[in-house]
C-alpha cells in the first residue's frame, strides 16, 4: 500500500503521535502552520467524505475536539483559537488522498487565514436560491 497516512497508521513511517484509539490516530503535521498543528486520521483508509463511514467520521471529529482542548491547555494563553479544517477534494486543498482533519492552534496576527474571493458578497440571489432548492430536495426524506 502506497498511502503515506496508512503507513503512519501502521507505524511503518514514524510520526509524532499525540493521540490514538482503536479508530483514529492524531499526530503532528510535519509542515505545521503553527507549532502544535495536528492531523487526525481514521486508521482505515478512506480518501474522502464519501468513503469514510459515518461512525469513523464521528470518531475523527471527537478526537479533533479532544486535541483542540489539549492544545488550549498545552499552549495556554498563546493559543487563543483553534481551526478545524477538512479539505475534501483537490479543489478544496486536499493534498494527501487519505481523509484528515487539521487541528490548527491560532494566535493573533499569525498570518494564516481564509482568503475571500472577489465575488464574495456579490453572488446573485437566483444562484443561491437554485442551490437552496436542490439541497432541500436532496436532503429531505
Ligand atoms: Zn491511506
């Protein structure tokens, strides 16, 4: 198997693990946005939100919350916020094909953030309404 996160989950590649249970593994990102930047992965390979089981996704989210709480304690007053970030697909910024949740400690003025597009605030109402209608129809049952 060539997936780097599967290799980390199997301990074939070393990682600075901070949390582990039967379902998930959490370890320090090797290229952190800030010190303490952690990735939470399901141990079973799943590339995307479509592939991961709802149960495993719950475990990833729960571990992400635990890590966020621990980061606030570990970094005390330096860590004034935490971002949970999951990129599903290349267009969303996913760089490894094994689903992972970023847990990123944030500091005032750390220079990281989401960049808003030029059309932000100017999306035509009919486009928004069309998406709303489709989503309602797909999600109701
Ligand atoms: Zn994998």
